[in-house]
C-alpha cells in the first residue's frame, strides 16, 4: 500500500483512451482530481459532451484500469458533464474562437501528396477575389508549402512589444508559415509538445483581426497538430481533399471520421488531380481513376465541392510564388476554385 500514490494513479490513467482517439484522457486534461483513502481510489473527470456513450465508456474503462493497480480494492470514477459551448456553431469540446476571425475553415487530407496545400492556397485566393478578408495559416509544421506558393520564403514575420506576431501579407492575404521562419534547407526538428506549442502560437499569437475567413492548411493524417486544432479552435467546418484513387479515399475517410467525432461539420469534398487533359490532342486521361470523390461525398452525405484536374500551369504558378487564381483569374482552373469558394462562403454564411 505504501506504493499507492496520486502519481501512480495518473500514470495508469494514461492507458485510458478517449473514445475514438489514440490520445489518452490525461493528455486531454480531463482528470481533475485524484483522492486516495486506504485501499480506495476516487477520480473525478470533467468533460463537455452531448454524447451519453462517452462518459459511460470513460467510467467503465477508467475504473477497470484503477482496479488493476496492486493494492486497490475499490475504485470510483465521478464524471462532471457539461454541454459543449455554443461557439461559432461548433460543438467541439473546449474549442474557442480565434479573436477577430468570423470563420475558421480547416483544409485536411488523410494522405500526403494529394495537393492539399495547392487547394488551400487557391481557395484562399478565390475567397479574397470574392471580396472577403482572408488569412492563411500553414499548420504543416514539418512540411510547410504556403510560403513558397505565395513567394514569401525570404520574408520574416515581425512581432510587437507584447509578443503578438504580425503576419506576412501577400496579395492581400495574411500568411504565417514555418517556411518563412526557416531557411530552405533547414528542417523543423520538433517533438510532439513543441509542435503543439508552435501550432498554438500560429493560431493564438498571430494578429488575425479583421478576417472573414482564416484557412488552416493542415498536415496530412490525424496526428498531434490536427488534434490540437480540433480540440482548441472553434471551426466553422472542414474540407477534405482527396484524389479519385481508393488508396487516397481510405485515408480521406479517416480524416472525415476524426472531424465527425468532435462535431466539426465536413463542408464538402474536393477531388484534386481529378483527370488530365493532354495539351497535345485534348484527350482526357483519368490517371488516378474516376468518380472516387463523388462516391465518397455521397457516402458521407456531403457536397462534392468540385473536381480539379491536373494542370501544368497551376503547378508552375505555385512554384513561381503566386496562386493561379491570382495570376490568371480567367483560367479554367481559377474558375473552378472561384465556384468552390463561393459554395463554401454560402454554406458557412
């Protein structure tokens, strides 16, 4: 019994995962109190949810873990349940608005290499052309692309005396990206907590005031950065980017499932690299298959916002540091992005 301590109890509670996540209840900050009386342990959890299955699962799993601790004869888990805050029409647990921003939209993908950053950059550009004030936050700390696509790799953001970061501004869009803080050849060598801290700084310490839309270019997958965003930022919704092939759609479903578990609306699917039109003969080639995005949108009961073909000029514009929507607004690809941006604006408004 001398080994039974609050530290041991907390350590064991790290084995309890929040339903639907690989992350534990301790790292989520749900454990509010631990009391030890002889061979008995009482733990108090605090969660905000409308799903009755969540507290019952947490109580069952937590008490099972506690009873397995040597020396513990009785274990009781008390759960304080509150309703999720009604913030920006979001039911996300503990999520709050970003000061000065009307709508925050996450651009996500389950898989890398589907052109998510190109989509995020051109959607932001399209929203700006439609007359809204737009910011773009590159949340891909390890593989930032936004600074290159906006020609801002040599610009450095400034800070005020109170440590508020002044974002870079390009083509009327406010930007922040790790790519503007590092040299081209310098990797971001950061572990989990440091990545989370950097993400929070980008979201909370940057002056985003006066924006109608803040677009978040998330990294691929469902890791620490995505969890940080969905748990702390009140999102107006998320857009899932995929290619038509099944290997990308499998991961897109995982990304969509993550958002649904935290009550973030999936605003729609964008099928990128949908097809290729040969400049030589005008023939269409379905390089990655066809119809995958449409089928996935139907399965999720969300809109297919649009299909974006593979296009050499779009890629070249991004490499030059200007989204195709800004460089050539009359281009067919630009028209696709403008239509998708208009759909997004109408949906969140």
